[in-house]
């Protein structure tokens, strides 16, 4: 039985939304469950999941900010490169970065780059945990 790589990617993207959610993969049936402070689940059930399931990377490991910096390093246009680096400094960096990408009409390039990074992260996680994927 193989896990769908897109299911892992979707879980990583969901976890990265900013809530304190952790995703876990059941190695038996390859179903993904989520645990956070808002899910009504017993402590016994949480403990069972912690022991029997495999934790997916958290938002802290995913680090979309680093993805943005890597994307910027692929930009050859000096003006755009500088604008993007200015955008990712300080509070509100994610919004400014996206706005700058939209203004320079490279938002699709950013999403394609980010999607590939999530795919690479999902593949790496599967390999590290001996999970076969399709």
C-alpha cells in the first residue's frame, strides 16, 4: 500500500496555515489525522496517536520564509530581486512578498516554485520514514 504524495503535500500545506496543528500518518491504513488545541479528542486517543502514528513535519520545519528567500535567489532582474528582498523584511513579510509578486506578474512563478518545494519536502519525509508513495 502506498500513500498518495498529494495527500502528504495537502497535509503539509494545511499545517503551515499558521494554526498549531500537527498532522500524523497512520502507517497501517495511510490515513492522515490532525491534532490541535481545538479538536475535541480524549487524552487517551491523543496518546495512542502519538505512539502509533508518524508525525509529519510541523510548520516550523516547513519554513515558507526560507522558500521565499530561495525563490528570490532565482530572480535575475536586479530591480525585482531588490524589491522582493525589501518585501520580506519585517512584520507583514508574507503579504508584501505576495503583493510584490502580483505587481511584477510573477505570482504564478512563485506558486510553482513553492509547490515544487512542498513536493520535495513530502518526498524527503516519505523516504526518511520508509513510506512508499505514488
